[in-house]
C-alpha cells in the first residue's frame, strides 16, 4: 500500500540533500525535485512543470507557502 508523500517529508529530505552538497545558493528547486523524486520513485520523465509551483528561494529549509 502506497502512502502519499507529504510536503514536510519532501522539505526535510531536500534540506538534507542541500546541506550534504555544501548548501549551494540558488538551487532550491533542484533539491526539492530530487527529494520529491526519491520519495515517490518518480524519475521526472514527462513530468515537466511539476514541483513546488514555481516558487524560488535560496534556502530549501524556508517554509513553503
């Protein structure tokens, strides 16, 4: 049985991945998508435009609205 992935789970993993890579500026969307893909098993193929609604922040740990 698959359970839905929550925004909190994605945020936590994205922050972990971002910190692990040295906290690079301006790549929050990339880490959000990486985390989402890892948690859902989705490779992102044919999934253009999916993600966080086009929001951009310099820190993935910031609360997403």
